[in-house]
C-alpha cells in the first residue's frame, strides 16, 4: 500500500511545508544558532565592543563555584519535584482507580490543576504561604515553625518544590490512572487468590507493571522541573533569598537579562540545550522502545 | 480434599438486577463439577462467588465444612484458572508458580520442590526461566494450571480456561485437565459454555439458564432425560428436535401423551424407513440440506405440514425444521421425500411451557 500523495507540480509539496519549516527555522534554529555564536563572544557592559573569545565563557562557567552550586541545586530540585509529584500522583491514582461512587467527578477535578498556568500557581502558593498574609503560614507558626520563606533559603526551596510538584500532580495522575486501568483485572484477582495482601499486591504486581509509565513520567517530570519551573520561580522568589532558589534556567535569565553578561548566559543556554538533547535521547531510546518487564 | 456446597445462593447487584436466583449445588469430595449455560446465564458470576471475587448477597457457600461467605479469596484455600490465564507478565514461569507459595511464607527449598514437580507434570521444565510473553497459548495455559496445582488447594476453579485455544489444542488440553484432576483427586468447579466440554469433563453437570439451575445430574443422565426443553436443546449437538403437540397428527400418533405440549426427538433417534412406528412418531419430510461429516450425515428436512412456532430458546431449531442424524456417508438427496420414524421409548415429552418433563 502506497500512502504517498502524488503532486502534479514539483514545487507544491515544498510550498506546503514551507510555513512549518519557516516557523521552526525562525523561532528555534535561528535563536539557537545565535546562542551558540553569542557563547563564543565577549561584550563590554554597553555593547560597544565584541571580542571573539573561543571557549572562555565556558571555562569561566566551570571554574565558577556559583554555577556548580546552581547545577547541584537544579538536580536536587528536579529530583525532589519528580519524586514528590510522582509518588503523590500515584497515591491519588490508586485511590481514584477504586470503583467508588462519583469517581468520574473527582477524576475530573483532579485534572484541573494542570490547566493553571505556572505563574498563577506561583502566586497562589505565595499568597497561601506568605509569612504575614498567608493562610497556611498562620497554622505553621501556630505549630511552632519559624516560617519565613522570604528570608530562609531552605524554606523558599521547599516552597518552590511544593508549588512545582503540585502543578505536575494532575499530569502524572492522568498517566498513572490510565496505566492502572490497563492492568488486566484478572491479574490482580489472581494475586488476591494467590494470597497477596493489598500492599504486597501493589508492590509485587501493580508497581512492576506500571514501571514503563513511571519511567516515562520520570523523564517528563525532570524536563518539567528543569525548564518549566521558570514561571513559578519568577513569581514566587525570583531566585532568592540570596541564590537559594536559582536554577540553571533562572540563572540564564538573571545573568543575561539582569546581569548583562550575554556571553556567559549564552554559554549556559548551550549547556542546557545539550541537557535537553540528552534527556530526549534517553526518552527515545528507552521510552519509545517500550520498557519491557 | 473438600466438598463444596451452595445453599440457595443469590446475587443481586446494587441496581436491583438479580444475576443468581437461588442456586443449590452439592459437589462431593474429589468430584469434577461443570457449570454450563449460554453467555449471561450467571455461571461465571457463580464461580467468582465461590472464589470470593464477588460478594454473596444471599444464601451460603460452604467449602470443606466451613461457610466462606465472609472469608477473603486468599483464605478460602482455592486456586483459580482464568480465561485469559492472568499470568504475571513481569515474572518468569518459575516465579509465576512460586508467587502464591512465597506469599504464604513457604521455605524457598519447599517452593523449589513443588514448582519443579508441577513443571515436570505439565512439561514446563525447559521453560521455567521464560516470561509469559515468550510462551505459546497452550504453554501459558499450562503455566496457569501449574500456578493452581503447586498450591495444593482444596478446590480448583476453572473459568472457561480453554476458550482462548484453537480447536485441536482445546481437545488435547481438555483430556489433560481431566487426567490431572483424576490424579490429584481435587474437587473442581469448571465453567464453560461449550456443551461438549461440559459432557466430557463432568462428574456432575449443572445446566444453568437465566441465573437459575435448570438441571443437575451426571452428563449422560442429563442427555438421556433432559428435565426441560432448554436443557434438551442446549445439551447435544445438533440439538434435539422440539415440536409442539397440537391438534395435529403428532398427538394422535403418540401413545400416552396426556399433559404433554411438546415432543422432543434427538436427531440420532430417527430412522429413515418406510415402516410405520407403533406408538412412536413418523414424520414426512422434504430434504432441504445435507451435511456430510464423514462418519455421519445430518439431514435437514422441513415438515410437509405448516407448523406454528413454539417458544424460541437458544440453540433451538426453527419451527418446522427437523434434523435427522444417520450413520455413514450415504443418505437421501436434496429435494427427496423421506419418512423419519422414531420409536415411542425415544420420545421426550414436555409440558407446553417447556419447564417440565412429562413421563419417564
């Protein structure tokens, strides 16, 4: 069976794909190329003179302890966000998978947070946990916690992780629910007859059968935590206090747009691009090929 | 070793639908009981109630002298073979069989002995390390069997275990299951919609329809003396010919047909002959179709009189059509007029509603 369309004119197919190609070229490859070029340049503070400095921007970055700290911080954030949102979403999905009354309603409700834009999520949590205005802060202080994320870096980090993980729970929940529903009911019944109690059933049968979904979501969540948390960080902490919540992506923004160090910022972008390529590679290699158990 | 007793067991769903309308069955120790019926008759639901996968809303289920209504599936000491095998896809064949034993805290050495013994019996020894997806349908079926037998439970439950296999394998596995059950002498309950499977496997056959038991007995007894027209047409292939007895020539032919409204005749009980049966039935037929199966021939004839329809049950013949089964490959030609004769002692008489057998 040939699925090819036959065109009369040789130019028509090119004309038809041209708009798409133009968008990709202008909005993806052009800025990416600009970033690569920029990362080899050094500009003075006023943009009056530009020198070609080869890999100096990169070398400088790797010598900078602040950059190293940002890398560690970003990985720690990603790990914390992925693990907390995945485990909480799995818990919700397992509970929602039970045949209960009104399950369609609360399944729908659980999906809603995904429709909320990241900066809005940030604002929401900032309000709830603001040291002087927040509803939740009052309870925290009543419990004896010295709550002030505006001054305490660890608390600010926890706040970012909380908001970012909360936003991602809906997405993970959807995939987990679908994954759970694709496990044949009879397999779980067989395990029940085989004497496995609910907890053991979960860890020895359901969890392993969900492993392809878990792996897929892990990659997706890491990518999310790396790149899509910008809006949340920007509205909640702006990378502060100090640099306690400055991730790699946020550092690109502060160094480049606020600090005016375009060369270093571009070099950081290129490093991030490499990370994206690696993550995508992992995803294609393992996820697309379907994780087998 | 246990007998299974069902005492007026009922299942009513929250919506009010009554799936099982009071079933009484007694399966003796080591017996092979087959539940048979058309789809939707409640046979699988009943089996799942015995397994503990469905709640019991009325009556009692007793396994080995203990009422199990409120007992978890794991604690009923049963093993079940599912239609789709329900093997754990991420575990090797060995682990599939060992899982139930390990859950019960059995020592690893004992687990190994039991699994290897089961694998030997089921000829699975060379594939213990494989995953289910690397096995053929028949092999998966055997793993499912193995998972049941290693546990040495009181009762085996089978939920249409052969229906996903091709015809040849199904017959081979049917014999295997029977042999295995005889050797282990474990009480078994087996659900199927295939009446041939039911006939060949059962010590006790339970024919179900619409959530109720139509007849319980040994298979031959049921074949020879069906209690209702439903059983008569469901058990036996091709089905029994059922004809209404109204004020036509049939009634006057049959001796002692008082109270009967329907007469049933098995296709093999007809003889094509010119002789007149005394007290039996002789039908004048026009041959409409012929099926040669080799060892026997099925003749489909239509009665030369216009007939009125009787209540249509599954598997029943269209009104006015009669099947005659004759041995060998020679028979009448299409369009030929024949006379099919059945003696009086081969006739099955039922009341007009088909719910009761009349006479012996």
